[in-house]
């Protein structure tokens, strides 16, 4: 999207000043608004992006207070509840014909079927396991600092087990694990994205601005890096890293290496932009003003497409989230006891789960929602961040 | 599993008095003269097999699923299990197969096999002693094909001598008694003895083929040497993936012969009836009953599972018959038209936990080699809970030892240190590693925390990771930090061979086939994870990775070498029991539970399939249950 | 123009050389080699091979040589004789193994490509024209679902649904009875019944980025003065949009079509693996996991060449269209 500067309302346009005693019509507010305000107004029009932003705020809140929300420690297993189906949380009790407020779930009756080798769980509507909000449960450190044991919701009696999203193959609560998985999955890619960002802007900018042999060299390097097929690289790296590293460390290492390759996409875009921008008037004006090369690049040209940058980041994160799940599928990503969506989906990747325990697939919903939200948000940002393109 | 050396006379005289019938699908070819009549196609004395349930009907196609590539074991397990001798279906005895009878002399070093006169390859050429000798003399003893003669064909370090006494008699002579020779011949790896037709393969063998012609063929095939071409044509060259089903032109003696071979682009491997198959049923009908065999090549296990649910696979337990899938298969029986058969595992344990006793890290080595350390770890495990959680209550706590039904059952080795007693464990560990760090984990004498890196391949058996996570907790309770290291097969294998591993998980081989597979009872092969350096010493003392083991272990090795030279079963069992005694004393590895019986699925209309089938590698199920007698009825 | 082309070709060769080095390094990275991989596989069955045999074989295959010697041999063979070596696992020349799967890979790739375009272009156009409308949201949502759902999971789920609710035979590209049968109408129908799952999954996955590009480009074009002029002249809306802006908006999109080439080969490896399709993707994965050195190496080289050709093509197209870039 071209940045057009020949329209009224540019960055510093003298015609924008209006007499103070004239009530400004709505349209002319645009003339005096700052760049960021324009972006915000534009962004608001994209309803889907707005909604997505809201969703993402909720998700990152969950990331912050995962321990508070999760009723159980994600590693807590239970022999008696393997593959238990989800229990619905009821808020109103109609026992004895009376309607009362009582949050609870129904317990199961369990039978073991030796022929089919499974436990059959039947929800027993007569039983009640009371569920309370802001209940005491296992203790943890909120934000890593405050020691507490209050959880958003959980069984009134800590020895009871509730499974809002069912249990997995060794009886762990899927709901708790999914909450914890959110934390790892939504944050694991951020470092890599940042590195890609820095490299992309820096190298792409230099390449586009200076042109000539620098451009050539960087372009050829980009070509080279893009020709390397990712899956073989993943496999080779994962195999070569020292085993003594914890799974989280290994994953970090892989994402960092991947981002060292992934900066190429952003670099190409930045380069393209710089190529067209460097002939613009305002650049020449800045040079004439005496600004150094670096200053011109970073203080004048770059702001022209913050929008692109922000949009690129937002669009790169879902790539990382999906890459994490794909790597787990290949056996290269995070592994137990780390809990991430990719790890959880690995447990679900078999016919047994799809056919008889579909609740194990709910982490996929987390992936879908967050990836969609990030994509729409990025689209909205990109649309909005070129306020001058109208 | 017992192994009795029976000098058998010719099989039932009635075989020679029978009139023979053939499959109707062959009638047209015999009429037109393409094929000789059935009496001429069968040997004078065909092998007679009594079908399990009933005489069968001719016809039908047997559908199976395979993963492709190097998953060729399924071929041996169904179609290609025919050698000089074979196991009987109950795995208690060895019976003649291609050979109609065999004798062993009293000292146990001369073996004579009588072949069946008139037996032919699938292309009509006679099957004679020449074919057997071709394998032994031109392949096994040819260093280009086989870098070193295999251990089963050696005794006292020297390879045996194979001689032809006449067209239908072969004799093997060893310099010292070769106690396990006959048993080894019945294992699936030794099927090649009778699968290498001289008249066909010699065209590609440097010693027989014209030099220029061979060179031309090598160039045309785009390979480097004649051995590569030889291997491509179906010859078994050491260390290469088995090529038995890669070449449709290779003559065979199996019940079915290849029409569409396996290849990189193959999605189906197809075989049709072999009109020269040398086996008949008890009424003289030439086997097999089934007309065609098809292997559907699919890469992924879950795809095979769906195909099985859909009724597209007629009989299978390999790959799909897991504990996890049982519920799904159970639910779908009626719709899929199949039912379960039972598989009886020969495995001694659901998982074997090995600490590397020859650890390159001397500090760890000292700790691991302390038997009390291992005993404590064993007492710290709540086996019943693992059985309940991971194995849905199936199985009983057990160490790594011969199964109860084995004649070599050893109570001490099987039941020692099984009680869940974390207090006792803590007590014992306090005596060895008293210091703990801030998190409660024990420190080694040098002040570092002891971390056991337990390597495991999760794809082999999914239950292992679940169980290991539980064990991680149990050991943490007694102050031991165990880390799960989940890795791919190749990495696991390589680290093991290079003796870089700290600890490893594997299955329990050798629960029934104790003598032939003693890897967990003393450091026998590269599979003895707990003592790689010692097993190198056992197999090749000059290997740079070899280390001399402690005295008790050396004693075991001596006993086993003696066993190899012992001719009779009783003597072998006695020596093996002594080895097991020492194994119980040494307590090299620990186990969790005796595996419960498994299952396989079989279509309702496939008959003569046993309801219960043994499962092992050395007993390549279901082949010893005579698949050539399976048939499709109602 | 010709000078530009020659310069690019030279740099392509240099890059290819660099890639071959990296490719070989990647294959050698994991510890062990094909023999250990093979041994592990048979060990999982309970089989063993004697150590002497293994050591002697390692010698024969040249696997005990230092890495640079192996590399030199490999490159030497390729450059001098066009010999890419033997696949250890299949016991056949690498070229044979690679080509045997190409037919199916191409079929699948072309089918999914067509689906992607058919879905993405209309949605892209619609969402640009009717920006911010509910229809825009809905169609972009559909387009983006393809990207958001983890492909390995949806493949398994769709396979299960096909089996359970449509009673289809799943896995591979044909049902067992049609595998080796002659081509007929029913065989084609059978192929379609197997193709729909991978085509939908892979096709949908590609739509998101295409929609985005289409939308962005078209939005740019639609704001240009000539569009306003056309509208003012009274041209019907459809012609205003389709006649010129769409075609111009397609230009940059066509140049990015060069990236399609490597996709043809690796064709969404993960989906192909889960669905057990006989395409190149699963073969590549296998060869990497089992360290089938020459096969994996040839694959990586092939993918890289295709990527570079794709870049070259897209740059060429771009240069053809925009003279500034040629001389910049």
C-alpha cells in the first residue's frame, strides 16, 4: 500500500491550523489528529480485528495467572480417572423441586471392562461434587512472587476430582493442562519473532537504502537461507543438540536458529519499501537538513512503515505457534513434562483419542482461536496503519 | 519353549499313498499343458499338515497392512517362513519342513539333512542340495557377500563345513559341538538357507557369471558392484535390508509367489499361489487354500488402524494391536466383521529399566554398580499403581526374568525386590548418598546432584512415557532426580552403541526364548544396554570399546560358551539355570510387570486361525501356525 | 536483460554449492548413520546383527570415512556422472526412488493449487470490494481457518470422519481393490474419494496468504484515480473492478507464484504422512529419519534448486514488469 504524501493532512502541513473559534466539523478533526490517533480510528472500523484484540487480551491474561485459573497442577495424575469424560458445571440445583444456587458437577460411576480394556464412566445425576469459586487448592506463587493457594474455581473438598474438560490417558485434568499450555505456547515464539524482527529491519533496511553490492550480498544470502528446506534443518538440529539440555532449552535453541533464517521474509519487504522510499522527497529533505545516513533511515524512513512492522510481528507469532505444534508432531518440539498445546495434541494424535476421547482435542481450539485472532488483528493493524492511503 | 533334538524318520507313510488334488484356479493351466499335473509338481514325499479346524476351501484373497520400507518382517511372519526346519505351532519342538528328516550325531557336531526328492522351485526347476550349498559356500563363506560368517554357523570360532552327500542330502560338520545349530535354523533370520535358488542367482554372482556380461548388467542397473546387483535380485547380503520381496522374478518355495513386488512407489505388494508348493493337507489337497495375498503399504499406523476397523485387513496384530486401540477395535467388531484372537507374549516384562553399569562417567559408574543402589530404586517403584494407571489393571508385578510357563522359570530372579517400600528405599539410599541439596535431591560424593538421564523411544511403546512419568515421581520421593530423555530410534541406538548413555528403557525380550535370547541375563549382545562395554568383551575382546567385566559376569560368559557346545537339551538347561542364578545375584536390570495377553483382529470368515497365538520375534507369529492352511469360508 | 539473467544464473550456482555443503552437514548432524538406523529398526523387532558384520559394512559403504571425504565423493559423483548414489533403504539408485513418486506428487500439488486459487481469488476480490462488511468477515474467516487448524490433527479427524460417516476406505490414494486395476470411471471416482481430504486441507492452508495479498493489492488499485474515473464514466461496477484493477492486482501475485515450485515436491509433508499418501513428502521424511544419506541429500538439493528457480522466476517476472528493479 503506497504512502501518499500529496494529500492534505500530511505530517506537518500548515493548512491544518484552523482558527480557534470555529467549531471543527468532524471530518477536519482528521486534519489535526496525530498519526497514532488516526491509526486507532481506522482500526476501530475493522470489527473483527477489534474483537480479536479483545480475545487476545483475555488469552494473555490467562497466561499471566495460569496457576490461579487451573484447578489442578497439570502433572497431577489419577489412576482411577484415566480417559474420564468431561463433566458439565451446573450452576443451579433443582433437587427436591427447589431451585437453588449451587455450583457442582456430577460424579461418575466407573466400571472396568477387561475385554475392551477400558474404564467406562457414566455420569451419575444423583451425585454432587460441590464446586466453588475462589476456592483453596494447591499452593503456588502468583506472578512468581506471592505465595497463595486460591484458585478461580475448584472442588470444595480438595480431595475431590473435577474434570471440566475430561481427563487424559493417565488421569490428568485436561482443563488445567490446557490453561498451562496456553502460557507456554503463547510465549515460546516471542523471542524468535523479536530476533527475526531486528535482523529483518536492520538488514532489509541497509539492503534497500544503500543498494549496490551490499544489496546484492544480502539478497544472495537471503536466497541461500530461503533455499534451505526447514524440515531437514529441524531434524538435523534437534538431533545435534546436547541431550543434557532441558526440553525448554532445546526448544529455545531451535526457535532462535529458525528465526535466524526467518528474518528473510521481513527483510525482503523492508528492502522493497526502502527502495521505493529512498527516492521520496522527504528523504531528500532530511539529507539536505544534514541528517546522517543512520538518522535518515531510523528516524525518518522507518516510521513510515511502523504499521508494516507491527503487522508483521502480529502475523509472525501464529507461525511460531503452529510451528511448535508441527515440531511436536515430528517429535522434535517440546516434550513432557513441559506442557504446551503441541505436547497436548501429541497425546491426541491417534484414532483411540479421536474415536473414544475427543475431549483430548480441545487444545486445538486454543491453537485455532489464537492463530485466527492474531491473524485478524494483524490484518486490522495493517489496514489501519496506513491512514494516509485514503 | 523347549527344544528337543529328535532324530525323526520319514514322515507318515500315508503321504506317499495319497492322491493329490489341486486348486481349481490351476486347472486351466494344467489342461493347456502350461503346468505339469499336480503329482509331478509335488515332491515324492510332500510335507503333510493337519489343518487346525477343518479341511479348507480353495479361494479368496488375504489382505494385510504393512508400513513399507524396512518393515519387511511381516513378510517372514506370514508368507516366507519356510526353512530346513521350523517350530511347531506350540513352540515346544522343532519339526522338519523343507527337509523331510534330519539326524544329529552323538557328539553334536555333524548334522545331516535329507531333502525332499522331486521338490521344485516356483518356476519348475528342481530344488536340490546344490541350492543349499550355494547359500553356505558361495554366500555365507564369501567375504564379499558376508564379511564374516555368522556366529550360529560357527563353533569354537570356526565356521562349519557344508557338503553335498547326494542330490538330496546335505551334511554340516563343525569342529566342536554346535548346541544351538538346529534351533537357530528354525529362527526367521535363517529362512534364507532355502530361499536362494542357485540356477537364478548364480547369473549375478561373480564366481559363476561371465565377467563381461555381469559388468554390463551392473552398469545397466546403475549400481556400484556385483554384490549390489546380487542383493537387488533377492540375495541376502549381510547388513542390507532384506530383499526377499523386492524382486518378482526370484523363484521361491513359499506358498505364494510375488507378482507385484515392494518398491519405493508401491502401494500394494501382491502374491499369487505357487503351483509348486511342497505341502499338502491331510487329505492330499495341495496347499495353500488362499489364492492371493495382498499387503497394503501404508506409512502411518493410524491409517492401518482405520483400515482394520473398516474390515480391509483380514488378520493382523502387528502395529495395531496395542492396549490403547483395544477399546476402539472392540466397539467396532460387528461393523467390521472381525473378532479378537489372543496373543500370548513371550516378552518377560512390559519394560526393562537399565542403568548403564559401564558408564563413561566414573562417579556414576561407581554408584550404579552398587547393587544396593539399584535395589533401593526398585523398592521405590509402586508397580501396582503403574499397572493400574498405565496398563488398565492388566499384568502382575515382575522383574526381568523368564516367564512362569517357561521350564527355566527362576523364582528369585522373577520376584525379588518387588515390594513398594519407599521407607526402605530411603534408608538404603541414605547409606549410599546421604547428602541432599536444597530441593531434596541426593548429591554424588563430588557434590553435584545425581541426575539419571533415562533414554526412551516413545514411538515403540506409548505406555513407556506414561509409566516413566510415574517413576520419575516415585524416585523424586526418595531423592533421586530422573530426567526423561525422549528420542528417536537412531539416536537411541547410536548412543547406546557408543556407550554414551546413562540409562535406557527397552522391552523384555527373552521371556520364553531364554537360551536363544539371554540379553538381560548377562551382557550378551548390543541389546544389553546395561553393560555395552562388557558385551563387546564377550563378542570381541579386541574391540577398543571392550572392557573386562567383573568375575561373576565372566563366569556367566564362560557358562554360555559351554552351552553353545552342549548337544543335549538337558545339559543346556542346566547351564542356563546356573547363568540365571548369577543373574539373580547380580540384579543387573529391573522390570515392572509381566505383560498380560494381547490381541489381534481376524475376520470372521477366515478359518483355521488359532484362538491364541504366541508372540515373539524368534517365533515369527503367525507363521508357525501354518498360514497356508487358513481359508475363507462363511 | 540478458546480462541480468547471466548474473543471476551465476549466483544461483554459487548458492547451490553453498546449499550442498549445508545439506550434507544437515544429514550428518544426527549421530550415527544409516547402519545404526537400520540396526535400531530391526532391534525393535528383536533381530540382531553381529558387530563384525556391521563394522565391515560400514567400511564397505565408506561410512567410516571422515565427513569431508564423503562429501567430496558425493559431489564428485554428481558432477562427473550425474550419479546421485544409492538409497540404502530401498537398495535402488536414488533417481529411481525419487522419480517413482513424482507422478502422484505432481497430481496432488496441481489439484491443491487449483483449489487454492479457485477459493482464494474470489474471496480476496470480495473482501477488498466489500471491505468491513459481514460478508468480508465471513469469507476471510473461512479462508483463514485453513491456516489456523493444525494440519496433522485435522487430517486424522477427517480421515476418521470419512471412515465413520461416509464409509470410505481411507489411506493412500486408492482403495485396495482399485490399486492395480485398469483406469475406469469408478477408479477415478475412487481416487477423488481419497483426494478430497488432502486437497481440502492443503488447499485451504494456502488460501490465507493468497487472500491477503489479493485483498491488499486490489485495495491499492481500487483507490487509484483511474478507477474513480471509470466509475464516473458510468461503467457497471463489475466491469470497473474486473476489467483492469483485478488484472493489475494479479501481477505481483503471479510473481510470487514462483514459490509454488518447491511446494510441488515437499507438498505438505505432514498431511501426506498422516494420510499415508504415496508422494515425495513422506519419502523425504523417512530418508531423513533413517539417515539414508544419498536419498536425503538428493532431496534437499532438489528442494533447494526448485526454491532458487522459483525465486529467479519471480524476480524475472518482476524485472520484466518494473524496470526500476533491473537497474537499481
